[in-house]
C-alpha cells in the first residue's frame, strides 16, 4: 500500500510544482520565493524513488538513487528558511525587508546546509530496507537530532505567525502546526508513508501562501 501512497504524493507534488512554474512565469522568475520549486522537486524525486523502489529492485542503481535522496534533502530543504524570510519581508515590518535580515537568512540557510551535510550526509552508509511494500536504502547507523529540520520548522512558523498577525493570512502557520502535531503523535496505521501526508499539508499551505503573496504584491 505504501508504494501507492508515495506515488500519489509524488503526483501531488508534481501538481504543486507545475502550479509554482505558472506563478513564477506570471509574477516573476527572479523572486526568491521561487526556491519552493527546488524544495518541491526534491519531494517529487524522494517519493518517486520510494514508490518505485520495489519495481527497480535491490542493487547499486537503487542504492545510488536513494543516496541522492539524502543529498537533495541536505542541499535543498534549508532553502525554506529563505522562503520564510522572503514571505515575512512582504509585511510592514521594515527591518525584515532590509539587507541585514537578508544576510542573516542567507547565512542561516548556508549554515544549515553545512550542518546537515556534516551531521547526516557526508560519508553516510545506507543499507537495504523493506517496510510495508517499500524497498529503499536507509542509514545503517542512527543519525543525530534533526537540527536542520527543527530550525527550518521554526523559521516557517515564525513567518507564518507574522503573516497571520500582519496580513490576516493564517494558512501557513496552521500548516506548520498541523505538521508538527502530526509528526509528534503516533498514528495507529500500519504505514510509514501515512505520516508524510502532514508534510504534503505543510507544503500545500506554503504554496498557497506564495500564491497569496504574489497576487497581493502585484495587485
């Protein structure tokens, strides 16, 4: 069942990706908020590999496909910090739209990329794993605390709360909160893929936020 769920996730992210291209073409290709396209592409790839791992079969090819999953996660996911800053800077909080705030957001993004690479990616050893119909390659040793994910989540939450207070736009903050609660609570379902649905809810709320901000800025 999980391969089908991952395939559905992949199609959902593909829809968001195509929506993102449409928004980028209509409202500006150079917008920093378009880093969401990279994040969404990474999730399309991640779920596609998980969906078709069993069909591909165990071996070096599937192992390398899975290895790229971890590298994309480390290199792309921290870009959500830049999106958070870019979204929050479109409110009337002046210091957020200044150069100093941009430098801080850029530095934090780069730092999180480096931290994730050092902590969990460079030199990673992955072994085959089969769970709920999904054949993948997972780290053979326990990884450290998800520092990068925690920092990214905090950045998204803060930006979401700022948008809620300043622009009365609550959906991004709610998306982050739902993902946080869903990830923390055990779900009595025999599936590893089910909890990834909260990630889809989050990214949908983020893309909806981008569409709202693009239309607002160009109205």
